[in-house]
């Protein structure tokens, strides 16, 4: 089914997710130790707060993230319902356990770092849920025209 309604917010959410996941994936694949030491940047270091460093795991996470970013980017480009649904479900399959882990591992971070990281991780769950709603049959059905509604 072609997406007829809510195309702009769906595409914007998919592009946002593609860019953010893709950026992290490329950073990890190019410089896994740099990502481990420096993410998210500046004086804040979230990944290295949970040692030890393991290049194999970093690269595996980067490669999986790159695949997820590619699927999400294709969904944004093609705007075909089943591809969008597949991308959103894959994003949820990755995002929910990631968020759940960080909700239970807050002792390594400051309050500000916990809030910032959990907001980002929650967004990685909320956006795919919103996308799934917007591509649903109910959200895609056109609202009745005003003249038709007055006849009721």
C-alpha cells in the first residue's frame, strides 16, 4: 500500500533515525576505540564508563547499526508501507532492549547524563512506534470530506 497521509512526518522521522544511527555506525566502524573513548563527545564519555573495551563488539554493533540505518534510509526513500513497517519493527527490536538496559544501569552516570542518554534512547523507541501508528490502516484512511460528514 502506498502511503498517502502523513508522508512528511513519517519521512522526517525515518531520515532523522537514518542519520543518527548511520553517523554512529560510521564513527564506530572507522574508529571503534575513538567511539568507545569519546561518545557522545566533549568532556562526556558514556561508553567508556562501562568497561572493558572490546573492539570486536564495537565493530559488530557498528556493522549492525549500519545495516539498520540502510534499511531505515530505504524506507524513507521508497515510502512503501511494508518497508516502513519492517524498518520500524527492526528499530523497535533494537531500541527496546537498549533502552531497558540503560534504564537499569544508571549508577555509572551523572543525573544530567542519565537524563540526556535516556531521552535519546526513548526517542529511538517512540519514533518507530509513532511511525507504525502513522502507517496503520486507521491513520491512512482519509478523513471524510466536510460535505459527506454533514450528510450523516
